[in-house]
């Protein structure tokens, strides 16, 4: 089995957009992005391609504090859930 992965810049500016890509997610499933915890509406979403990959642009909230955070990508249904450390500047 191949591991589900996401990639995004390690540093993101609050209030600005940033790219997020993923591979090995379930095919044609919605993936929602969250900051630090899985709750609320999230900070963006995308539908995966038939091969389970995606590329999206997400918006870092202007209210995000300037510090280390965890970007979390969750497929519809709650699995898989993958995270990556990012720093908001």
C-alpha cells in the first residue's frame, strides 16, 4: 500500500493563497483542508482526480497567528487524514 501524502509550502503568509497538492487519496472524493484541528468549514477543499491526486489553491485566514501550525487534509468520510507542518508568517 502506498502512503497518502500532501505537499504545501513550509511557509505561508496569513491572508494569502497557497498551493496544496496530494496523492494516493480515494478517487473522485472531496478533500477538505483544516488548520490545526478538524472542525468548522475548513480553509479550502478540492475533488480528487480519478487517480486519487489533487492540486488546489487554499486561502490562509487573515486571522491566522504568525507561528507554526499543522495543515490537515481530510477525505470525505474522515479517512484518510494527512497532516503537514507549516509556518504562518
